[in-house]
C-alpha cells in the first residue's frame, strides 16, 4: 500500500522510530513527563510495531 508515493510500512517504521526515541528520552529523564504519558506511548509503540511487523511479513 502506498500513500503519497511512500510505502505505508515505511511510514509506520518512521513513526516507530520517533516513538522509540521519545520512550528513550522520557525513560532516561531527558524529557520530563508524567509516568502515564510514558506508559501510554509505550503501549502505542507496541501497537504500531506489531502492525508494522505484520504488514512487513505480509508484503510481497
């Protein structure tokens, strides 16, 4: 699937990378956020990573 000439799997990969950087920054307290925000973005990271992986396996 392509959105605007860019693969949807690539878009999900970029989102995963940004979420991972945010998790790292908040986990190491470089960025101060409440624990609830850190926890919710971790769950969001898991969901996006699962979709990204599943689409990567199904892509031909």
